[in-house]
C-alpha cells in the first residue's frame, strides 16, 4: 500500500545491521523487521542517515531495501534514496517501489543555499524518480546544513502532488510545525503528514503542536509508540512522565558521532541484532561509554521495565 498524506503513528528509522567484518547481516535485518512489527510500529524507514546508506554499494542498498520490504508484511517501508546524482536516486527508488515499498525519502544535498536552489532541486528530483512515487521531504538542517523555511516547504509540497509527508527534524522546530499547520488552516497548504525525528528528543511537545507521529530511531521504539498514542488519547501527563523517564538515554543517543553506536549497543543487548558493528569509517564506543549506557538503562528500568536488560554478547540464532 502506497504512502498517503494520512500516514500517522510511528515509523522506526532502522539501522543497517552489519557483521563484525562489515558484511551486511541479513538474519539481523529479519529479526529487526520482525521486532518492529511485534512492538506495533506502523512502518519502518530504511537507508536513512543513521542507516549508513552512503557506506553501501548501489547493489547492497537495493538488497537491503528489498529484504526489509519483503519481510515487513503489513508495515509500510519507506526507503531513503538521497544521492548526489539523480541516476542513482531513480534506480533505487524504482527498484524499491517494484519490490513493494510504500514510498521513498529525499533529503536535500548540503550544497543548496538559496530558496530557489532548494525548490528547483526537489522539482528536478521528482522529475527524475517519477511523479507516481510518493515521497517524504526530509528537513534536517542540523546535519544537512540546508535551512528550509515553512514557506519554502509549502512551495515544495504544493509544486509536487506526490510529496505526501514531511520528516520534520529542525531544531528548534516546534514553531515550524505550528506554522505549517497554520498554512493548512488558511487553505494555502494541502493535506500533509508530519512525522518527527531528532531521536524523539522533542516528541512530547511535537505531538501537541500537531505532528501525526514519529519517524525516528531510538533503542526503544516502544517508547515512541506509547508517547504518540498517549498524546493522541489526550493523556498528556502520562505521555510526559514516560517520555521524561527515557529522556536521559534519548539524549545520550543524540551525541554526534556516538549516537548510532550507542543505539546499536542497546539493540544488541536486547538480542535484536547480532553485532553493534558499523561499517567503516565509524566511531566505536569505549568501555566507559558502555558502562554509562548500562547505568542509564538501569535508571530507565525503574520506571519502564522494558529497559531492564541483562548483559548479552550477541543475538541468538
């Protein structure tokens, strides 16, 4: 089922599992996909920035995307197809959709600076992949260094009917959500799904500003799902209490250069992936950092028993 502007809920950003020697770990991809389904994710986004997509060869990226799609069953899979060139973007987008993906995600290249450059780029990207493929606009200025104002985002969306979702990762960005929902109220912006990222750091208030859900990574996607659902039910205090218990670990995962290693470490402890390895070039986490994460897990577990993890060397199977 293709992605639509009505998409909502929690879409997990999946890391790409590797063996210690850097090979792609297919069995861990299967376990990870099954885990996301079991905990109640509505979808999964693969080959995003934390999916280490730039480290994959084109054939590997297609194989990883296809394996997630085939394993996902009822979950919608969004494939990150961002690329310096449109030929590679077109190929991965078309092959992913042919495999059964729900849509693709496109981020702006860091070279874009002016509003005209930004809007022209996305117009050309849509021409490249075809306007029959639903796509997600990724707005992540902290990493991509491309600043898109609400007005520019509105123009991109209104210029492309196939843009059905914004992955909102500006920081601070709460006012941007309010501005975009305001455009919809005055009729200058059509229906649009807004899912938020940044590791869930501001998910508690993003939901209150009008986000439809989360599209981000965190070692406990169950927390993201719970906060989204509690906010939708109007249980504000419960949502914030649960979120606040996890916030120190969420913050730890947000460290540049360390966050993915920390997340993979916890996913390995949870028995979901076999190795916390990243493909080189990569940063490892020290024994001290692992001990700090274990301490944070013990503190989260006082409020949320799902974080009560026993040390584990690798996943079973």
